[in-house]
């Protein structure tokens, strides 16, 4: 079945980027010419998504304003590109009433999904090349939920949800277990959940049956663990680059990489970086 719906959780407070996020959503942090949320929407659009639900919270009104039609008189190619994309998309918003974790945020999408498989894409994450398109291919082959994973250093596994699985083909694993932030000694692998998913409607029943964990939050990893007892689930090893823009270092790295690739700024940024390297050597 073709995937045409995506859910974008964007309710997080962005505390790692304070004080900047005191007055702006982290999803509006600029990466070269545009905010990170636009990269996420472009990835969905280019992958064939037509309907988007963005889950917001307090202080996120700027997202709705940004994703409205541009009524300014001046011409700007970046605004024009955004408007053309928005004309082809149906974008809806809903507010998460309390900050109770990613699993709770996804719960708000049940009516929107209406029984269809759907993508989940974090509102502050850029993947190069686009990850969700790769997941769609795996979903079409196995007709089962698919989670993007990446390899992380063993000493960092306690920062992520980690999967255990058996490789069924190159870079594709049948999931046997999921563990939220295990210790390095007890982690079943170094395959960390990246933040891009193709999910099925049965996840909502699993969310309802998930007990709150740390900070009284409903962890999506715990809900997927329940789902995995009822349905086969797969993990796809993403070998590109993922930038978590809520993280200051990743934000800087994304600006450098995408800036170097930019037609307008690329040459100047490349020359600047080379000059800095020479000065440091």
C-alpha cells in the first residue's frame, strides 16, 4: 500500500538550544536558507507524501505562520519554492496537551491516520540522503512496520532506543527486541533508533497499553516493543547522515555541509573552511 500520510512531532521544548529557543521553536532554527521544518516537509513531499499532521505544543505558533501562504509583495525564490510545495500538500496541526513523550504525541494522530500505514518524521531532524524514501521501499517489500536505525559507539547506546535483530538481507533486520536507553553492558546491539519510521495503525492500541516511564512519559520505543509481540517489524540501517538540529553541534555541521552544497554560498563557504583549516595546521 502506498504511503501518503506523515506525522511530524514538533512539540518538544528545545531545551538543549536555550536561550535561543526561549522565543522560537527549535524547528524554526535556520539551516542555510530555511528552517529545519522545511527540510523535513521537503523530504516528505519528495517521497510522495500528500497529507501531513504536525503535532505542536505551547510556543509553536510560528510553525503555523511559516507554513501559511506567503502574502508578501517582494519576490524571493525560497518563498516561491515553499509556496509551490504547500499548494500540493494538505497540512494539519494538533496540539499535544501535555509533554508526555513521543508515544503520547503520536497518539494524537489516530483520527488523521484513519486506518492507513503512515510515516513518522521528527520535526527537528535532517537526513542526507532522505531516509523516509528508503523506508518506504522496505515497507513495500515486507508490508510491515519499518524503523530506521544507525550504528552508534557502544558507549553511547544509553542515549538511544536500541534494537536486537537478525539480518534478513543487506542493511535490513527482522526485529527481535527493542530496549529504551540500555546500559552499554546490557545493550543487545549498537543499532540505535534514528527517528524515522513507517508505522501501522496497530501502534495506537500498543500506545494505549504502554505504561509511563521516566518523567511520566510514554516512550514510543516501549509501544513498538508491545507491537513487535503481535506483528513482524523490520529495521533498516541508514548509512547516510542524520543531523539532530536540537543539538548545537549537529546544527553547525548541517549548516556547513548544506552550505557547501549550496549554489549561492557553497564556493565561499568552502574557501572559508579551507582557510580555517590552514590556520589551525
